[in-house]
């Protein structure tokens, strides 16, 4: 989408009129995977007789006056922090529907054993128990799970650990709970994110509104080209290796119950190894079209070693009266493929 020149932000929901009239600055974190999206607002409370009530939900719309605002969703207020001087109130809200009253025990630790099931069936069982509507990517649904133990973990922590085994992510999105490959969370939740193309202007200098700074962190410790797992063949009485990718292999320590589990885990670890080979960080003008799990296209205005398609892992956007609307992007290779 096109972006304009005059940043604009609007809060809606609990005490929106007071917050909009006294807003000093804001920060919105849109993160991939299990990390909950977060909104922080700093409000001027000088001269007020008491603290404004912000119980319930608040929402964020952000963009530019010339091109319109984009709704970034609703957030549940989880914390308020007033201070005396300067007289300000920090409001912290999260997009995940976590409440102090945990009627279903979502945050309670428990131990349980699951056997002869699939990844999709197990995910649906736990998500539905806590009142979520589950969404599972088709390629993950039928992965067999012969045996796995949940050991003194919350259901959320257990599902996150299980998803990571296959280089997948779990994330609450409003009343949905999504299990997907990286880059698919938004599409499964019904909010597809089209790729966003970013260009570097010819006169790219600090202080300019369009200034872009970028860096790539190539982790020299990551030199694996593949992954290796093992499973126990009871009939033959021996361990059997399963490999994905090419040498050198990263050895996964866990021993799996059968070949299907071992192969799925090897593919997941191979994808993770490739994806984490490089991390891209960009500071640029804010664009409400940026979103975690979305794709970022760096066009021919970028150096050859940066251009191409990247998967956005995290977007931190902020704005204030003193500074214009800016975004910091953290991205990695999409789908485990370099470049």
C-alpha cells in the first residue's frame, strides 16, 4: 500500500477520547509465533483528579492522513504504571486473550502422556479445552505422534515445544489458536498479508524522513547444511538414522519412536537451520502493511546481498509528537530457503 507524509494514530475503546487527546507516544510490537502482540501507550495525566479508567479493551489504528489508517486490532489492558514527575501513565496491553481469572487452567502446569495420535488431533484437543477455535496447517495435521510426555508444563508451553520440533509455530489470534508453518499464521487466521516491497531512496541520509538503515547478521556458528535424527527399530534391535539436507548435519539428540516422527523432526530442524543462517534488521519509515509472518521484498535498489524475499519475524512500530512514525523489522529467510 502507498504511504503518505503525515503520520496519524487513533486509539479506540476504553477511555479513547481522553487517551487520544493526551497521547505522548506509542509502541506496537507485532511478533511471530507464540509471542503475544503488545501495545504500549504513554499518556499525559497532568491536571487530572484521578487516573483514567482503562479497564477492558483498547484498539489501535495507525497510518497516514493522506492514505488512511489501518486497524491493527484490539488489545486487553494488562498493566498500568502511573508516575509523579513527569505526570504520565504507561498503559500496557496484550493481544492474547489472557485474563487474571483462568477458569480453564490455561496457565496451570500439568503432566500428562499422549499416545497414538497426530499433531493436529493433539493440538485441537488442547486448544478446544480452553475455549479456542483451533486452526491447523494441512501439512502439519497428520504428522504421527506415537508417544510424548507433557512434564510439568502449561498447555501453551507444551504446544509451543511440540510445534518447534517441526519448525512450526503456535499463536493465539483473538479467539483462534493457530498451528502453522512460519509465514502462514496470518493466512490461517483469515487475515492474509500480501508481500510488501521496500525501496531505498537515492538520497538515503540520516535525518531524512525516508531514511533506511539495515544490517544482516550472518551467524558464523551456523554452518550446518542438514539435520540428522534417529529412531529405534525394535524389530531389528538398533538405531536407524534419518537425514534431511546435506552434510554437515546437525545431530538432534532426541531418539524418536518411529521413522515417520524422525523424518518429520529432521525436516523441521533442517528448515530451522537454513532459516536461522541470517538475520535481517531494518529501521525504516512506518508502514501499517508490515506484519509479522508477512513477506518483505527488497527490490533492485538494495545491494545484491540484501535484495530478495524475506520473512518478517517481528515488527516494532512507534510514534510520538517529537518523532515521526517509524518501524523496526526483524526478518529471516522464508521457509528455510536462503535468498
